[in-house]
C-alpha cells in the first residue's frame, strides 16, 4: 500500500503521475480547470492487487486564517488495484470563521474486482464556499460506494460522476444535506452506464430550514451497448420552514432497450397536526 502526498509522487514517480493525473476528470468547467492548473498537493492512495485495508484512510482537510481568506485546491488520487478493498474518509473543517474557498478534485480508479467505500463529510464554517468533483472510473465487477454529507458552508456544490466502463460494475450513491439560514447546497451526479450488466443505486435526502435552498440534479445515462442495466434514483426532501426551497431534477437518458430504470423525487413539509399530536403524547 502506498499512502502519501501527490506532490511527492510527482517528484519520485513521474511516469505513474502522468498515467493517471487528469486522465478522468474532464476540463468541462472552470473549477476543474482551475484545480488542474494550480493544484500543488493532495492525497495519493494506491492499494496493490489483492490487498484489503481494514482500517479507514482519513484525508483530513482543515482551513482557517484569522488574518485573511484562503483558497485551497486539493487534488486527490485514489487507485484500487485488482480485487483490493479500501475505505477512505474525506473530511473538510474550519478552525476560524473567515470566508474561505475550497475547490477539490478527487479522481478514483477502481480496477477489476475492487471495492471502494468513500465517505465525504463537509462541515466548514457558514462563511465558506466549497466546490468538489469526485470522478470515478470503474472496471469489471468493481464496486464503488460514496456517502456524501453536507452540513456546513454558505455555498456548496458536490459533483459525483462515475463511468461504469466494464461488465458487472456496481455504483451506490448516498447523500444527506442538512441546511439552515441562507445556506445553498447543490448535489449533481452522473451515472454513465457504458457497458452491459451494471447496477447503479442512488438515494439523496435533504432536511432544510430557514431560508436555505438545495438543488439536486441526478442523471443516469444508459449508452446503446449497456443492455441489462439496472439503475435506480431517488431524492427525498423535508422542508422545516415555509421559506426553504428545493429544486430537484432526477433524469434518465436511455439509449438501450433491455433495461430496468426508475427515478423519483419528493418535497414536503411536516404535518402540523401530526407534530402537535406527537408533542401531546410526550407530555401526557
């Protein structure tokens, strides 16, 4: 197992760096281009073939500068070799209340038969801005699961894209966002079913209060060669305030005819009578 700094890999294993760096995250928006151009360091995780890492690997990101604002652009590279297994935790935190901007790109390569669990926790201060892309390339019979939790930040956007590029791949996406005040949280996902006999399952839930706003845009793309695809997508939201708002847009774009795909979204408020009855029962 190789764990370390991406900057060190650039110095000592240039050929490996060139093989993987920026090969999967496409430069299709300004934030990705900015990160690719100016990223100086990040985490490098390489799990050899057949190796299982039982303890999670924690990538801890801490922002803070009492005398000014910070722009941080971490670039992470995670490679899981054939039939390997690893759990990775990315956490983002603040040590001051100053406004900072985090622009992070994580590229994940899941080789044949590998299993990757990725946990992303964003809990920066409420003055911060956070934009992230997790780009995944999956090979035969690989399993990738990501859990995205957002509670902090003034403006947050989480992008998760996975290319199921061989038969038997599985992708599981789970997201939770809890907002208040004037927070704004975007979650955008793309499940690219490029080959047959693959499964993707996606469930995002939101709880919004105050004047906060959330956006969910999930797209499942089934290409012509991706027969026998199973794809499921769901977004569920609860509004705790009349001023909170959610825009949700689950999408299916299907170019194959032998598939099972479904999607749905719900947005609702708590029933005042039910809340009153629950409080009444607790008191008596």
